[in-house]
C-alpha cells in the first residue's frame, strides 16, 4: 500500500517472484481490496504517508489498525519515508511487526517479509485450549473470569467490549469453552472483513441465482452454527440495513436466505465484540438502540493492559517461553531497570503490542539480558500518546471523586488555544481569528468571557 505508483510498480516487480502481490494506493482502496479477496493475505506492507495527508503518518496509522481489525493474523510491516522513531514505535504499538525506512533496497524488504512469515502466531488452538489463554491474576482479570463462567451457561447474547488488541476473541472462545454444550460449533464472523453487500449472504445464506455470482445455493453462518455459538466480531461495523435483520433473529430466531421466501429458524447463541463505544454509535445514528439492548443483556468489559499491574510480567513470561520454543532460541531476560520500565509502560496496543515486542526482543537478543535503553527502543514513548492516556485517566479520576467541572475544562481548553493563536499571530486579532477558524468578533467575545471567568475565580478564591 503506497500512494506513489512508481514505488508500487517497483515493489511488484521486485517481489512478485516470491509473493502473490496485491496493490493499493490509499486506505479505502486497501480495505476494499481486502474485503474482495477470498482469504486474507499473510503480509501487509504499509506506507504511513497516504492520501489525503501524504506528508503525515495518521492515515497509515489508521490503516494498520483497520487491517488488524479485519484480519488479526496479518503481519504488518510499515514502510515509510517518514523515518521518525516516534512514528516507528507508534506503528509497532498499533500492531505492526516491524518498521522499514525509505529508501530501502528491495532485497532488504524481501528479507524482512520472509522473516515475518516465519513468526508464529497462534491460530490453530481449539476452543477449549483458548480458555486457558486468558492469563493473569489481577483483580480485573479475576472478575472477568468470573463473568465468563457465569454467563457461559446462559443462552442469552453477550457483548464483549474492549480496546483493540486486548483479547476480545479469547473471551468469546472462553465463553464457548465453559458452555454446557461446548462440543457444539463455534463460528466466527468478522463484520468488518467482508464487503457490506455480501454480509447478508454470508450470515443468512442464499439460493442459486439470487444475485450475480450466486452459482449454487449456500447456507449461511447462522445455519452452520446450529445450536452452537456465532461470534460476531467488530459488530459496530454491521451496516444499518442488516441490523434490523439481526435484531429479528435475536428476538424470535427467524431469518431468510437471500432470494428465498421460506422462513428458517436459528438456535445459535450470539456473542458479539466491539472496540467501539456502541452507546456513542447509537447517539450518532449508526447503531440501532433496540439492537444494542438485545446484544448487551450480558456485557463483559475486557480491561486494558495498562490496568493489569503485574499481569504484564505473566504475559511476558508466557510469550517469551512460547516464541523461544517456536524459534528454538534461548529465552531473553530483563535487567532491573528494564523490568521497571516494563512495569510502568502503558502498552497502548494492549496484549497484541506486548506480544509483538516479545517477538522482536526474542529475535534480536536470544539468551541475553536486555537493558532499559535496549527495551525502550521497542516501546511507544511518544509524549502525545502517554500524555493523552494520563489526561484521560486524570479526567476519569476527577469524575469518580465528584470534582470534575465541564465548564471549567472547556474554558481552560479554549484559553490555551487562544493563547497559542495570539502568540503565533504576534497579537494580531484578525490573524489569530483566522488561525482559530472563527470570526474576529467571536474571538473578542471569547477573550472577554475568559477575562470574566478569571475575575470570578479570583473573587471566589479570596472569599
């Protein structure tokens, strides 16, 4: 995925003897292509600078996250002329296996891709084995395990919510592992991984001739699930027109194949997962309120890794032993300072990021003791990321303590931006208003409101 046609053609020429290549020029093109392919690629080579902002990495970051939401086992390598260590670390935090700086010889890129193919990612574990993969002894993990065991024996839907990379699919598998009918099918369907116009056919099936390309009659995932579990991953991506049909199945078990008038019945239990805030989606009109209530009869919140304390070390132990065994190399260790850095790091990409860090450390330092400086080369320590996380946690704490004041926060936020604009404009009100995207009269009124606010606060403090 690169916006430069010369680079795309050159890479295709250099790599096509060893790989099947698919080319994309921007994020929408890449996602559309991924949905059209019959199976997900093993590898993705992603340029960070993509349209409409080719000189900034944000679009590439979004694409990495979307690729892994569609297909969690894709091994992503970021390829970018924006050779900034902060960009490299953030790409890895989002789930990229590695970062390659442009310009880079095609032979080096080929070697990196072949190395990535050799990295083992678990995909063959049975459902009953996966329930043991929820590693941790922290209070949030223990509480989540209790919820899983409690909800597993119920026929009602379960909604699993959590950040990207936190392990929602393992929670879904664990629900099946603890279920009364654990031998029944466990079918996974990723709502983001298929073109929206094919989702209905995939879920409910179709009859021959019902649409172009329907050369045979085919059952959908609801029929394949039988009396087992249908896991709908990324449920927030389900198109609105299909949400009403899913709601019908949840309410009375009824559905129809595409092109068929016969009503069929489903006994499958629905487990759904999302990294989006569905309540926000409801407010924005992209998700039905009645469907949200039906899906969230039981809700499991998967905690972010930053809240799990010493579980970070249990996961470190698990993954480094696993990859050392796979690669037949000695296990690395951390020195005291590196252990402290590991303990305090927030892991914005959650367990997926931790796993990828362990993969890189296992490859670079087999059998060695790793220092803090060596470890920090693999961590996303960008101030913009850590400060954002700390700000969110500070706001949450203030709300819990009952001392949060939205008006005060908005006033402070506005004041900071006005000060920045006035400094940039060297005190010129018209220029500052342009920088802020507001009228000059609006800027005057905002400054006046700021001054009144300061006077009010000063009087209150004196009292």
